[in-house]
C-alpha cells in the first residue's frame, strides 16, 4: 500500500482557513489532520467544534481528527457528526482504552490511538487488533514546529513487529517534525501515514512540498 500524507492544519493560516483547506483539496494529500487540544491534556488550546464544522464544509478529503484531550469519550460522537472519519485518542488519556475504541467503531469511524514519546509501543499489544491506526508522536504534543525525536525510528520498527506478529492491519502514523529528510527513513522503518504541519504550510510551494512527500 502506498503511504498516505496528512497535512496538519494546526500550522495553517487560521485567518484564511478556507483558502488553506481548498489548497489541500487540490493537493496530493490523502487526509486532513486536525489536532484538537484542551489545554489540560496538553499545554495548549487549538480549536473546537465550530472551527471543525467550518473546515468540514470545505474539505473534500477525509478528516483525521487527533483528540489531545482528557476524557475524549465525552466528545467522540460530536466529532463524528462533524465529519471525522478517523478519530484518534491518546493512550495516556484513556484508562478504559478498549471501551474508547469500541465507541469510535460503533459510530462508524476508524479508531486510532496516539502515544506520547515516553510511552512504550509494547503497551498497545493487547489492543492492536482493535486499532486501525497508531499515531506515534515524534515530538511532545501540544505545539507545532518542534524538533523531531530520533528514537521514533526504533519505536516504529518495534510497533511494526507487534502488528505483524498479531496479523493485524493497523496503520502507523507519525506526527511531529516530519520533513523531506526524515520522511524516507520513516517509511523505510515501517510508517504508513506521515503528518506534516509547519513543513507544508511554511513552504514556499505547499503543493510541491506535499507532492514531494507523497513521492
């Protein structure tokens, strides 16, 4: 399967969000990655339901919604109604993870689990067959433009081994510090989906940058 590119609108121009969403529609991007932050689970607040609803009206690509929030089960149904096709919750925020995953699946969305840089991938082995996507955070979550954490490659390889051993079809998504230099190495290690924010939206030619990541 060819890898997927999911530009993160956290790095978009919020004053021109329709323009930036339409740019992604015309690009080679596969998904649109949207980070929802509550200022509690992560030390930042991004945007909530009204902004997602506005994006959804213009988006023509699947919305990959990453919930960096506490007690995500309170809002999953709302985000699904607002067009989220992939809903990712954090392992660290879900003491009843299996129940969270079942809730997402019952709503007809793909269920993802994100893990922070310090969280071992081995902790996901018991639920790996219930997970459509694992998002490995390659920076500490909360802010865009951070430096890529080099230990990510090893985590990808370990997670790929767990997925293969279980006979699962779980995708591996990498979020944080992705650029043209490390993208080939991430894919070689076993990544399936690359999230890129600042690297895309700060580029002179975002369309060419996305096309380059896709190649």
